[in-house]
C-alpha cells in the first residue's frame, strides 16, 4: 500500500512541515523534518498515530464530574469509541487522584485514571 | 467582624496565588493568608481537564487538575499558609487592608504587611468585540462552555461555531466533538492561528474541523435561540469584505477572542498600569509602583503556559516575604523597559537596580510571527544585549535572560526591546 501525508510536526514549537511516504515494501521515507524526534513523530503519525484521551465521568450523588485521563496514549482511531464508552461510567466518591476508573479500556492495554481527588459526601 | 494580621495576604487561589503562597512560605513569611472565592483551590486549572501542563515545571505532561493538585499538596505542607475558601475580596486599600466577605464569618478585615495580587484574567465577551445581530440564547465564551462541559456536565449546543482560534477555543472544539456535538467551523480574524500548533493538529485536523483564517462573524441570527451565524472574509485591515458573506446553521456560538487581566480590585490602589498588558507596571521582583504590593500571573499579563505563571508567582511570593520581613533594600535606580519595534509587550516594565540579581528575566511577546529573528535590548541606539531565536509567535511568550552587567556601571534611564532580522541586513 502506498501512502503519502503532509504532516505538521508538534514535537517542538518550530512546527516543521514535512511529508511522509510509505511504499509497498513498508519502507517509510520522509522530507522536511529537521530532527530525530520529528522524524520518529512523523513515522508514527503515518503508521500508528496515538493520542492521549481526557474526558469526564459522572460521580454518584455528586454535582460535579470527575476528570479522567488515559495513563498512556491510545490509538488515534479508538479515541472516540473510548470517550463514548466512558459516558456510561459512574463512580462512587471518594476517589483518589490516580485511581483506576476503567482498567484496560477496550482491551487496548491502557487504563483510564482519575486526574483529581474527589472527597466523600461533601465532595 | 473577623480581623487578623498577616505578613503576606494573597488575593486569588489559582496557580498564581498558590505558587506565591509557597514562595512566601519558603522565604520566611510567618503568617500567610491565601484568599479564594471558589470552594476549592486551583482556579481555572480545575476545568482545564486536557493534558499538556507542566512540561517545563515538572518534566512531564499533566492535566490541569493534576497540575493544580501538585500545588494544592505543596500549600498544605506549610502550616503557616492559611487558606480561606468561599471568601470574596471586596476591597484592597492602599494601607494594605484586605476586606472580604464569607458566608460563615461575614465581613473580614485582613491587615497585611505585603499583598500579592493574583486574581487572574477574564474572557473578552461578545459585548467587548461588538458582534452585531440578534441577542438570542446560545452565545457563550469558550471558558464558560468549558466549565459547563467539564465540571457541570452540560453541552452548550449540538452544532457549534467557534469564533477565535485561541487555545481555549481549539481545546473546546475537540472536547465538544468527543461529547457528541458537531463543531461546524472555527473562524479566525487574523491570517494565522493564535493557538499552539499542537492544538491545531490534535483538536481540529484530527476531527476534520475546518479552520477559516482571515474570517469573522458579522451577524448572529435567531429569536429565542441562535439558528445561524453570518460569516465573512476580512481584508488586511480586518474589515469584512462585502460579497464574501456566507451562513452557517448552528445552535451555539462560542467566543475565544482573548483574555483581559482582572484588575477591578487593583484600580483603587492608584498604581501605574501598562496599557499594552492590561496589568500593573512591575519591576523584576513583581513589585508594582506601590511599595509592598506585588502582582503575578494572568492579572499581570496573560500567559500561555501555566509553568511560567508558577515561576513568576514564586518570585512575587518571595519578594513579598522579603518586604514583609523588612529585608528589601530601598529602591535603587529604576530603569524603564519599553516594548519597541516588533515587540507587543514586555514584562517587567522596570528594573530596580538595587534589587537585581545577576540576571534579569524578561518575558515578551512579538507583534507578528517571525522566523530567524534577534531580540535586542537597546539604549540610545546602542545594543546592550541580543539573543537569536529560530522562531517567535505572538501566541507564545518568549523569555530573555539578561545579565545585569550589560546595563553598565551607570544604567540608562530607559532600555527598549526590539525585533531585528540579521538576514534582512539590519544591524544588531
């Protein structure tokens, strides 16, 4: 499969714009990136792009939501599905920061964790 | 009436106030009051649930609540920092009395030896940018929408147009999309985005949300609720070009059109203000033109990274503690720092030579995006100090570490920061 994409690097504020190509043998070639970190970012963007997910879940009996974050980046094409799944989750207070809210989401090997503490009752 | 005396009173318990409190505690202030009107510390960070905070400060990417959590725990480590929640400051007097109101204690009066102003900033509103048209429901600032979605659990609309490509607007485009709303377009009046490249890529391109540069909203339509906005391209003077109008159907318009330092309380102090930043004029210790009053964070100038808010506020807290303890030297020669050609703002606006350490850090914003530039500090046509940068954008604050020695034995009255281009033959 041949794939070509223009990519704006986000590794540093310079924001290099380059092109990444994947040929039929699976070789990746690039143009326009000026550092090693940029090159590896560009390759990953073409072959297996990943993103962090941040969203919220409900707290039983609470009037505020609990913000959550993935403990590692997720495949980009699973982000919406993961966010959708988390809309159905409700947790009980108290919650500790870092507590696992949804282990191994969609079997992707990534945990969704609480990004803050919620105290009991009054919380 | 509740009355108490403190070495340092800090107005505002967001990232600036928390760091100022820690800075004051670490530098020998004995009694510190941290006053916050919300029911918890953390300020705006608590609704900024996305990640990307703390890369400079902690060497890792945290979410807003995680970043706030680190400082909340740090504040709790110091028994001499007293936190007053649900407490609104009504007035700060030139005699350093801070009047407050709280549902339990009623009216309070805090007598301070030093005051740190850390009230943050507010969003520019529809009125502030004068968008014509009807006045229906469904028009919000991006930060208000962020609070609704991330803390209270409501969607501000189902089909949304966002005016302004500042970071809050971009972040909300992704957030609303993930929550099931449709973001029809983001419009930016400037020919470039005011947001971080990372946010353009991950918040718009990832979700195929169109960004219209050099476009604005010229009218809002709808009786009870927004039904449509009229958009148009703008010319070089940012005026809408007749004939380019088109309509986008939507039930919600979000405004991400800039932030203004919140200085309602500081106005009554009679201190000097900088028209460009919208905040007080300060020296490198973050002391305002009134001795013993300090300012830090977004109340002083709008930052793009919280990491620099924390660093600046620790400086202000440290300076306030020194002032309260009577350790601050009498003011030395004051050198004015001015924003010259190509520079929009520079902070601090004064250097107090008596209080200066080996280096003075200048925070600045350029007036337009530039590559291969030199930031030069000049006085009377002479360059005192210069630093090359590969890139600078108005949306990303640049920092300049200036050795005090470059001011010389007999410092000039004023120095000017300018942008120069070596490759355009400009002398540096």
